[in-house]
């Protein structure tokens, strides 16, 4: 059985109904067939209505200007950054990079990122959907890199909807699990941010506000107020509790480490040699900027922030040449990552789509066979 079915009663076969149908078939087949014929049409119509309703009531597509705005903002920010740089120096910085090593590093980064993200996400989603293989979630998360090209959160929404449908879990409950994914990522960023403040010699009193927010949230989880804990969207957070949140954060740390290292070390290919202390201060800011729903893949926002924060560490005779080296680094990193993630997403897309239909096909086969053993018994999944 697919364990996620326990969250959706409609997805689980009814043993009593199966027995009743068997009795009808053996004792009064014509009557049962007539009853089935009379009930089939309303049932089919109801199913059609339920499936058609979402399509009929779907929210209208956002206007063209809203869809184009992120790309316009990205182009505007990139134009601003390049206008303050020496274009000849940008070309020179690009020509001096070992392209093979740079692309190889980017490829290794994407694979390590996907592997670490899949592991951390699996630890969060498994209590919600039951048995799920690492390989399958790896495929789904990799396929989500295609919509993630628009924005990180679009890709995360793809994974949420995909798993809700394939494992028969209500979407609102699945979204609650995704909130835990975000909470664990936010906690990792707070850890990195705290380390950055300590490395920068900032007064630790500034850590009071984020610590207070974190402690207050954990206290709320421990208190489990019924008005929140019984809401399907928030239920997974309270079910995880304090221990589950801490476990999710620990599982997310390798993912955060991969993002940190990739964001930091890619600058070294272009002579922007950021020392460890400065990396702890500034790289977390770039990590957050990339995920903001402002521009696709963080184009423009990453470039502007990097040019502002990392200027002292770039090689060049003047600020214009230093900005050129940073611009070459950020633009190349964004383009190469987008191409690699698009190719990876395309390569995994077909298998991900097959994974959607597999649980439904298995469920249909079980319903056709009838209840041969108690649900949850040996061999029941």
C-alpha cells in the first residue's frame, strides 16, 4: 500500500464494500448489475465534476507585465552592473578562465546540491507520504530544476504538488511538509548568519532578535495550541515537534554547506579570492538573494550584491576592473548553472512523469483485485 493514502479516505478501498459487492454478485447478480448500472452514471458524473471543477475554476493567468517583470528587472540590474564595469576587462577575465575546470566544478556542484537536497527533503517528507525511495525523490527533485529556472520557489511548488498527487496526500498537508523544508533552510541560514556576525566582530547582541524568533517558534511547537495544530496546513509542523525540526535542520546542513562552498569557490576561478572570514560574512547574503522571488535564478540581484560586497577581494588596477572580474564570475556562474540544471531537468523529466502514474496504476490494480489481506498487514507496503 502507498502509506500516503491514509490521509485521503477516497484513495483507500473499503473492505466492507468489497464483501458486500461479492455477496450481491453471488446471490443476486441481475439485481446487483442493475444497481451498479443505476449508480454508475451519477458516480462517473460526480467524478467528472470533481475533476473538471479545478479546471473550470482555475485562477486566470497573471497579466503579461507580471510575467515579464522578473526578466525585465534582471536585465536592468545586469545592465547597471556591466555599465559600471570595463567590458574589455570582462572579456579578458572570461578569456583567462579554465573553461573545462569551471564547467566541471559547476557540474559537480549541481550533482552534489541535488544529492544533499534530496536527502534533507526525504527526511521531511517521508513521515507524510510513507515509503518513498531516495532514487525516486532524486528524480523528482532533479526534474523540478526545469521550473526552478524561473524561480526556486516554483520548483519547490512543483515537488509539493507532484508528491501530493502521486502519493494521494491532500495538497494542504503536503504544503505543510514543505513549510518544514523552508523552516529547516531558514534555520541553516540563521546559523550561517550568526557565524558571519561573529566572524565580522559584530556585537553578539544583534543575534538576540533572530534567536528570540527561533526560541519563540520552538516554544509554540511545544505548546501545540489546538487552533493551529488542527489546521491541516500546520499539522505537519506540530507533528514533527521540536525534535523533528532539529532533526530536519541537521539533515539540511550538508545541503547548506554545498550551497555555501559553491557560491564561494566559484569566484576564485576569476581571481576574486575571498578569504574564509569574509566568505562567512558575505556569502550567506548571496545565498539568500538567489532564492528571492525577484529575478529568474537570481540574475541581477546576485551580480549587484557581489559587486558591492566583494569588491575589495577582486584583482584589478582600479574598481572598474575589479567590478569586471566579479561581473564575469557571477554572470558565467548563472549561465552555466542554468544550462546544466536545464539539461539535468530534461534528462529526468520523463522518468518523473512515469512516477506520477505508477502509484495510481498500483492503486487501481489493488482495487480491481479486491481486499485480499488486511491493509497494513505483511506485504501491504
